C-alpha cells in the first residue's frame, strides 16, 4: 500500500504543473529542486545526525556520480513536462527497467533471459512508434520527448552503479558499502544550481510557489525517502511492477485534472511498453514463486 502511495505522489507532477500561472520550463525545475533540497536536508539531517554534511564531502566518486544521475532525472523530467504532454514523458520514462537490464548486461555482464530480450524489442517498437509520431508533429513535442529520454538513461546508469556497489560489498564484506541516500540530496542541489541561471529572471507568482513547494516536498522528497525504505521489505520485481502505476495515475490525473487527453500514438506506444514490462516482470516473479525454497 505504501508503494501505491509512492506512485500516486510521483504522478501528481503533471497535473500540478498544468495549473501554474507564470513559471515555465527551467524556473519550474529550479523551484521544485530547491524545495526538494530543503525538505531532504531537514529529513536526512534528522535521520543521519550531524554527520550528514561531512558524509557528503567524503562520499567519494560513487556518491557524486549517483548525485549527477539524480540531477539529470530531476531536471530533464520537469523540463520535458513543459515541452510535451505528460503521457509522452511518463511512457518514455517507463522504459527505465529495460534500459537498466541492458546496462547491467553491458557493464556488469549479467545474462539476460530470452523473455527480457523480447520485452526490450517490443518496448523499443512502442517507443519508436511514439517518437515517430512526435517527429512528424514537429515543434517542441519531439524536443520534449528527447529531453524525457534522458530520465530513463540516467536512471538506468544510477541503478546499475548502485547494484555494482552492492555486489562488490557482497563479494568482499571488508569493502565498505557507501551510504548512497545523500546522493538524492546532491541531485536536488545540483539541479537547482544548474537551472537558476537559465531560469533568471524569476517570474513565479505566490500561487506558483505554493504549488512548486508542494511538488518539491510531497511529490519528490517524501516518496523518494519512502521508496528507499521499501527496498528493504519489497522485492525489486514487485517495486518495478507497482512503479508502473505512476504512468497510469499520471495520465489519468492530467486528463481529469487538466483536460490533457493523451494522443492515440502515445496510447498505442505506451500499451506496447507497459505490456512488455508487465509480461517480463510478471513472468520473472511467477518463476521465483514457483521455485522450491
């Protein structure tokens, strides 16, 4: 139930953004990242104690590499939403699990079963069909789709890095496993710093700031902290499957709350992507359940 709540909170970004008065593009990203950074600073300080800031400085390359991935994910997501439809952004982001599988194959030498290769191929067809429609439409729609593509790429790189660190620690317990939760805070701070010059002069109204604060705290900081906790009690396949609800919730909320109906090409491409993901993860979960203990 908590994971469903996480996806519901994540999915509110699109509908809330559509009700902004004056803030646009990079300014939207700046304010959301700033409020997210403030909320995370308070929460992580309470969770980790006074060593938080020293840990950031001594975290090593892995912590900062993960922070850069979070920066791309935060920044590209909000910029893309201001350039194209919410449905296009969410469907593009939903290929992250399959990209992660490819990255794990390339960099960690994981063997991929035939079902995963099939899912990657089917999802690729769905994304190609959607992007082809965006290209024919021209304008900012295609630009937004390409910007959104940076989110699953950065996400796949991040999850692959985290998996590498965990496996290295498992092979040799003498190698300390770095605490990677502060990377979420690094990403928020770097995203705010990177977008501030591009957002200047700031034009957000008080109404906009209240909505962007809501996004920074409730749509981003809270669910990010919750999902880190949930990884300790829910298997990764279940988290992956439940995470797909963000696409469904996001499209429905934007449709009902802002009148933004998804295009037929987006629905068709999204059906292929989500179908491939569900089939792949569902089959894997079924095989694990069927295995004797």
